[in-house]
């Protein structure tokens, strides 16, 4: 077996999707399976991939576009030539966006095709995506909720199954480094509206009306097509308007959750939508309780880690109430 994985940009500074792929490829390599990587853009994870991959190389094609037909043909010929040397058996797409070129290449070169459905299906899927999703040999949804979103838009591929992300436990759990008497609530991930960044801030400000010895930390960078680049500055202004700017702190993206864990009492995932929620599992590895909104695949993950009593509605009052309740439960 020799699996060729397709990734946009192999980097640890993006999100759970990129980290989960790296862990998947590494796990296959440790099991003795031959693995290779095809990427669109170089990233900081590339040297790590190269340490255990048979080969790594760059191709631009993902969607099939008539205007890029010459590029697609050229890159398909390159892929075919490489296949004759290393003999791939499976082509593995890390997101449904890559399905057209990946599955088409698998059909032409007589390989098995796999797609990891790491994002919920959009309300509308073009005929191109529908055709190739149905033609893919195996679809892996990261939650039951994600699988159902594809079924609702009409994808009936019988080879679609649910496989939860496998998130390795840390080898060492460092001691906490926190000031006494302060309860720290932490969010880590993409800073944007759909991740509930503003919802969390407003709920925290409401909780501050009853508790003064609490603080809120955000770890992450602004990402998202519809998120303004100055979104963190907007949140800081909102914190000032709410009178809690001295209790709210923003830090850059931190790839090592162990660093975050040292400064955290309660992790909060206030997403307005979420396919899985891997940081819930990471928090549980460090024995940190997690408050999370009852959306998408989050309830499945919260049940998995035994934190259903920390599941909240995605509104300010429910979240604020549970922030306060968690302080009591920590004592």
C-alpha cells in the first residue's frame, strides 16, 4: 500500500484540519504504510512530512476548470510519471474542495480514492462536486453531524462512514503556571465571528458583573474570508466598551496546546458552527474542563470526553451562566 495525500499548505499555524492530516499521515507511516504528500503551497510542516514520506511534491490542480485544462493535463501527466516510479495505491483528499482533481486522477490512473469530509457540506454543491463525491471510493466524515449534512444535500455515496479524529495524548503534562485566585477562561483557534469570538466576549463581560477574579484569554489569528483583518482590534474596542479590557488578553496562534494548558482553568469553545472540535479532546487530555456550544459535531465530542454537563446553548445568557457555574465546580 502506498497512499498519496493531498494538502493545500502543510502548516501547523492553520487549524485542526491541517494538524489532523499530519497526525493521520504520521500514524500510517509508523504502521509501516508507505505515504507521500502532494501540496499546493509550501508550509512549515513540510520538513516534518519529508522526514517520513516516500516523496513530497507540488501540484496546483484541485478543481477542474476549463481555463486551466492545459495545467490539469500537464500535472496529470506528471502524476502519472511519478506513479510509474513509486506505485501509488490510494489518492487521499483532505477536504471536499480537492475532490474533482483527486478523484479524476484516481479514476484515470486506476487508484482507490478517499476523501476526508472535515467540513460540513455547504447549502449548495455544484454538479462537479456532486459527481466526484459520488464517484469517490470512500468518504470519511469526522462526525455524524457532518455526514448528515452531505446526505441532506443529496450525496448518497454508500461508502460514506463516520470516523472520529484520533488525537494523540501528550507524553508529558506540565504543571500549571497560574496566579493564585484568578480563574482563567481560554479560547484557542481561529478568531472570527463564526467561531463565537464576540459571543464569548459578551458572555464573559456579563459574568464579570458577578465575579471580579476572572480573566479571558484568546490564542489565535484572524482567519476567514468574511472576517475583517482588524477583527481583533474590533474585539478589543468592544472589550473597552464593556469595561473588561483589563481582563481580556489576546495572544498569537499557539500550536502547542500544552503551553496554553499551563495558563488555563476552563477551556471555552463558543462556536456558532463546528464539524468536530478537536480542542475539546486536547483540553480533556490535560484534565481541563471545556464549555462548548451545542452545535454541529460538538455534542458528539463532548459525550466522547464525558463533558455533556458543560454543553450550552449558543447565546450570551446561557454561556455566561455556565462560565460562572464552572468556577464553583472547580472549587
